């Protein structure tokens, strides 16, 4: 069978469109991940602070003490710190949300199962005056683990306010990476998983004072975390759900 010149030209055009279409698909997000490149975090605004857990010292530029044997691992986002759920913890000499009347607190983590209650990111106000009693003013990221699923638990307390956002019917599988967030806009306290609202409540939040952060366990060394943490981001305002960070793998 003989093919005309016009027919051959048409077939070549179709072939070029198919090749270009394939290249276009590779340039998208899934194509970048398939080629082994790390997903890049968006550029932070000038008023945002990001802590990257790609080391075991000087997290966020603050003095960091290591307890137990947390270790660095590879993740789709770069190096991360893995905690064994027994006695691993990082103690950081900074409360990154101190003085903020509004805030967004985000963290990229991978829960790996373990015990039911895990308090894995604890920001605590501390009075530097010698002999001052311990402060109970704090905010936490926690999880509740049931089998191979977990639910987010956020908590904040201080003078005149105390509230937990926990919804155990909203479960997620362990062993995957998630960006979680809690925020306060001057009236409403909210919790999110990968940008999806988990719940909210009106509270009379007041800015917390300077202090320290315990990562991997509660400040008093209980409720240890089994899993890994890659990043945290702190913003002195409440971000919209669209502006929250989301896990891409």
C-alpha cells in the first residue's frame, strides 16, 4: 500500500505531539519524583522560621542537647531524624513561638506506630529566674496510635486557656510522611493534616514566654515518639489552609 506525502506528514505531526506530551508529563510533579529528585519546599516569607532536622546539633541555630540515640536517616525530603520511641529526644534551647499572639506551627513527620500516646513536639515557656517554679504554659503536637493508624492531637495551655483538638475518628496510616499544623488567628484554634482541617475551637490564647522545645518526647521525658521528623515551620500569623505545607510523597 502506498502512503501519500500528505499522509506521511500527518503521521509525523502526530508523533511529535506524542513525544512532546510525554515530555510534558515528565516535567510535572510525579515526573520529578519518578526521576529521583527531592521535592523542594516553597520559599518562606521573611517572617517565617524553618527548622530542618538534618543534623543532631544547633537545630534552628539554637543549642541542642541529644538524649538517647536518635539517628539521621534518608527521606524523600533529605536527611531526617529518627526516634526509637524508647528514650530518644532532642532538647532545643528556644521556644520558637514565644511572644506571638497569632501563630501557625507546622511540622513534617512520619509516625511509625508504637504506643498509644506520643507527645513528640513540645514547646514550653520557662522562667529564667533562679528558683522559679516550672511553668505549665505550653503547646504540643501529639498523636494517638491504634494499630496501624494514628490521629492528630494538638494541645495548648496557659493562663486563662487550655484546649485539646483530638478527633480519633479521623485516622491516617502509619509509615507515611505528613505535614501537620496548628494555628491561632486571634480567636480560633485549628488543627490540620496535609492542609485538611481536623477541628477547631474558640480559645482565649495569650502569647507564651521564652523557653525551650523538646522533640521526640514530652519535656518531662514521657510519652516518647516512634518515627521520624524532617522539618518544622513557625509563622507569627494564622495561615489559610491553602498556604499550609503538604506532603508530596
